[in-house]
């Protein structure tokens, strides 16, 4: 009887602990490393949260309309180890983001590199690893790279 009652509260607790792991996604499930984007725009929001930092960048499209892009970076811990602080990117900062476009074609990207207005390039800790970096280096601004 005692074992059954312990199982009754341990099983739901184990499920609750597993939820963050289940919510986390793999890079290849959401992004296409071969479909790179270069975004130039103004940071409209920074979410410094786990499991990833997100920045939102207002980018002008071909028609001159402002389109908001959701850009995923690494975890706060990874970026802190790379020298980032909460003040590294602020609302209003002009940035260029290079990374992988979302597979579904939405205005979402996984950043490989962020270039600040002063020209400093900072590693964004892409969960796509070197696959994205290799695609960016190989394609540059050539065909196959979407530039906004």
C-alpha cells in the first residue's frame, strides 16, 4: 500500500520535471541550415529567458514595409560564457543577423552571428552548430541566401 501511494505522487512529479525537456526542440525540427538569411534592422525587443534568448528585429521588406522577425539565440548561460551581458543588445540597436531560416517560411530565424552597429561580430550560439556557419560561409550573399 505504501509503495502505491508513493508512486501516486512520484509519477506526476516526474512528468512535471520532464515537461521543459519535451518543450525544447531540436534545431533541425524547426530550422533549415541550408536556407540562410541575413537580416538588417532595429532590435524591437529582447527576451533574456531560458532555454533560449530571443531578439525581435524590425526589418524592411522589398516593398519598404517593416516586418518583425523572431530570432532565436543560444541559452543565456552559453551567451554569458561568450561575453554577452543583458546589455549587449538593447531595444533600438541596429544589427545584422546571419542564421538559418525557419523551415515553415515564417519570419523566424536561428542566429549564428550577430553584427552590432559598430561592426563587432558576436557569436550567437546557434543550436544548429557549425552546419549553419558552414552554410553562411559557403553561400555568403550568393544565390540561395535570403537577404532582407
